[in-house]
C-alpha cells in the first residue's frame, strides 16, 4: 500500500470524514484532500503522514521485513515502483 491507500483505509476503518480529520489537524478540508490526491503523491512529508495517522489513532512501527500474510488490521507501506 502507498501512503494514500493507508490513509484512506484508516479513514474508512475509523468511519471518519476528511472534514473531521482536517478539524483534528487544524487545517482546511481542502488541505487534507490535496494530500490524498495522486497529484500530491510526491509532496507529502513524513511528519504530515505521521500527524494524520496520529489523529486517526494509528501508529507506525518499524520492523525487519517478513514474508507472508499480515495480521488483520496491519498495513505495509511500500514505495511505488516504476513511478
């Protein structure tokens, strides 16, 4: 999953709207939408991603790569290959 897919999945899992996320972050809904559009894919920084996840009550865990299926609810952030 890329960061957009992870944020969209977290929004859906929490049943939270982009507007509510924007309010939690103290930004406009348009700012959240901009981050979640493919045109902004190269523009997000790690702190923005982490702040958005934190507002959605998610965290990032770094661990050694493993193969196989993940537990339900886990998401793996990968780079977009070929872009």
